[in-house]
């Protein structure tokens, strides 16, 4: 992985790549200091090749979205605007200072020009099919954009040919229905691309690398398959310097087609893309092949290269989580690499799904490198004794940062292990990867000398609290005691407890994990929340031996929040495979010892369901009763994580721990 690589005229110092990905770090379509520092951190961390997403091209008319000029402020401006050059030049020059190379993704989309063929958008909207004159205009726009990229001192251009971009629509047998010279045979479907390659080569010369993101599996019947992609690669061998092999939707709105999503979460195996890259790599002799797809471990990346499944590996999310992964791996410090846990909550879930600035669930410095990057966390003016109560993610991150700032830190944890609710989250089927962040914290805190006292519960007793204060003499106390489940089922549907919640056949999720109880018979899981808990515990119960599980939700479908993180389709598949019955738009009227009365919210219809057990998940309550007691004797007392905002996500807890500790 740390051997050099020639991609066309460009020498890359190692085989580690950041693939093009959106961060929403632009302002008025121009690079910001946030964006530049984001890439500097990853260049400084040792990655050999950094790619930027994405410079759009567009014709002067024919746009589906009339507000594109305004909406594109979160992306780069149109290629006719030379204002992008100074900012991009600064970005490229900054990366070059650390001996890294930088490529720009260049994109064209059918919703800004027109469809390759008369295939409607998902909405049913239909534009006129691209004419030969429009195709020539698009070629000219590509050249215009490519020249600006070269002028900005970028080392390469990555033509966007997947995830529903126009290039994919030309070569896709599913979408390209043309009968002229741009349709029919494979050679004809590739004609738009091969013409473009020749035009770009003639215009740019040989000093800049030229390649493409190639969709090798559209995941639609009749679409591109790995076998079809091999045929394309053979025809493109030597014409392009590199191919970034990828998969994903061929639709104009790829996020609508959940089954064809290109960025996969923790439910998918690491390194899943090699089934596409390996046959393509074997089919070419000149063009270099890159592959991405949950390559989160440098040992896995090294193995992929050793097996000749690719020439270089995209480790984007791993480098978001830890931009210094390459240096740590090269130096043998594998246990210090902060792991990507694959939830996509604060990367994809923010930058793509919500169009917010990208952060990272486990790395609170992502997108804030200017103030939070390596070496930016300064020592405190005065070293303090910091007591942290609770060893969940918020408490662990607070301990890590407080120790880094020079404070003496001790953690009191009532249980026998660190991790808090992550120790339960990793028990939900398919979510084992979440536990890796706890292992990382254990290593970090041990190396930093943080003292962790397990089985040390501090009850809300003034006498006990005073004893702890006298024993530890803290200057600051961070309360990270988490939350407890709401037991009575109160939620925002009825704003009232569920009658029968206190019967002996009713459980909370926490009780199931604590007792490790296996429930048999028929179980109703009533979940009014939006995340993974409902379907996760339902599958967990099936695996533990339940005869039948019915999942009740007031929402239109289970766990609507998961669609933001590309997890929903995977969870729906798992729920179906487990035989779980889902009842949407519904809630509990009451619970009895052997049944549950369920009503349909839109119609008011009621149905009695057999239920040997009912599991309630309607939210959580903060555990923060230590705050006022500590405040009587300690001047600095802070609440973080679930003890402050109950039911939050792991990324919010880690961010809270970081923020508080940075202020101490």
C-alpha cells in the first residue's frame, strides 16, 4: 500500500486515495478555508491521492431545476465562471506541500441538459432527448471545465461516470435506448465517452491525468453488470489513465432508489467492491484500477492490492474518521487508528441527505480542522483535576480531550465496562462495528494515563458525593451518566402513558439487554422513535427464539431516520427475512396480560393482537440528579451526552464531550 504508483503522467507516493465526496464546505460555490484545511489535514496525514467532488458543467438552457444557479452555491459554480480558479489553486498548492496529488471530479447530469434517451425521471417529468448538436455543446462544456481544472494546478481529472451521471446514462444498456451512432452496440454506447476522451486529450495535452468513475454494477435488471463493465474496460484500456470502479444507481435521483445506493453502511461487508474491480483489473494492461467500498482497515487495503484486485484503494470514510490513518499504518500504530463505524450519520447523512456541512460521528474534528486538527488542541492555561462520571461515548471523549489538554482525569463508571449504550447498540444484529470505537477509546485513554474506576456508582446522595469530592478533589466535574428508558410508554402520539405499561409482560429494551432474557411466544414491539431500536430489537428477539414478532410504528414505515443514512433498505430486508410483521400508522390503545389493543391512526380502527410480551420503546429520560449535589461543592459542573439531551445519537455525545473538555 505504501509503494508508489504512476497514473498517467502523475506519480502518486502511495496507493491510498480519498474518492470524490461532498462536504458542503463551499460558500457561494467557491472553496472556503474549511474545505482547504479539510484536505490539508488528510494530505498531512499521508494519503497519496485526494479527489474533490465535483465541478459541474451545464448548457445555457434546458435545466429541470430553474433555481440551479442559486441551489448550486453548495457546489462549484458553472464552468464558465473563472472565479473558481484562485480558490482551487490554493487548494491544490496546499495539498502539494505535503507531497500529495489532487484530482477533480468533472460532472454532467441529464437533469441539466436532457435525457440520453426518452426515459422519464422518477417524477414522470420528461425532457427532450439529447440531439447531436447538444452533444457537441456538452463536449465543449467538458473541455471548458477541464481547462479550468488544469489552470488550477490539479493533477488529474476524474470524469463522473456513475451514480446517475450523464456518462453512465450513455453507456448503460438500461437507460441508453438511442438508435443513432450513440446507441445500440457497446462501442456505440461508449462513443460519447471515447469522443470526449479524444477531445480532452487534444485540448489538455499529456501533463494531466485523465480517468473516470465507472459504474460496474447498476443493480438493476438489464443494467450494467461486472461482466458488461469488463467489456467497457477493455475498450477503454490505455485511453484513460485510471478507472475508479464503483456501483450505484443509474437513476437521475439515485437516493430514491434505495436498493441501488452507492455508499453502503455497516450492514454491508468491508471491501465489498472487489467483486467488480478484480475482473476489470485482470482485463486491462495499461489503465490503473481503483476500488472503494468500506475499505476501512489498512490491512484490508493492503490485502486487496496484494491480491491484484486493484492498483489503489479508496479509503474515504476511514480517512474522514482518522485523516492520519496512512501515517499511523506506515509506522505500525494500527491500534491508534480511530475506526469508521459505518453508520453514515454525520458524513453522508449530513452532507448528501441534508446538504449540511459534513462532520463525522466518531471524529469531532472533521470539518473543523482549522481549530480542531492534529496539534490544534492546545494545553490548558491551568492544569486541573477532572472527574468524569460515566464512561459512555460523551464521557470517554471528554476524558480523551481533557487529558490531551494536560488535565489529570479520572472516570467513575458504575458498570464493569466502558462504552455505555454502545455496548448494547453493538448487540443489535448487523451492528457489531459500533463497538470498535470503544476499543479505540480504551487504547487512547490507557496511553494518556486516564484512570478508569469501574464498578464505581455515585448515587444521588449528598454524603456519598461529598466523600467522592474529598477523595478525588476535582476542580471540574463532567456528568455523563446517560439516560434511562421511558417505562410508561408516553410519546408524542397520545401524550399519555400506555395503559397497562406496568404489567409483568411489558419490557424495555434496556431490560432485555441487562437480563439477557430470551422471550418466547408472540411479542409486540411498540416503537414510536425514528432510529434503529425498534427493528433492531425485533430482529434480536427473533434470533433469541421468539415465535412471532409484530413491530408497531406510528410512522409510514419503520425507522424513517434510517433513510438519511442509507440504512433503511438494509434494515427492511433484514426485517422481512426475519419474518417480522410490520404494522405502520398504528399505536397501542392499551396492554393486557396476553394481548395488546392496536389502533390505526388515520382510520381509528382497533384490533386486538395476541401478545405474550410487549416491548415499549418511546424514548429516554436524562439521568442528571447528581448535578445540583456536585454544584454545592464544585464550581465547574457540566452535563454531556444523554444526561443532557436524552435519546441522542453517538455523534452528538462525542461532540458534546469534545466541546466541554475543550473549554476546561
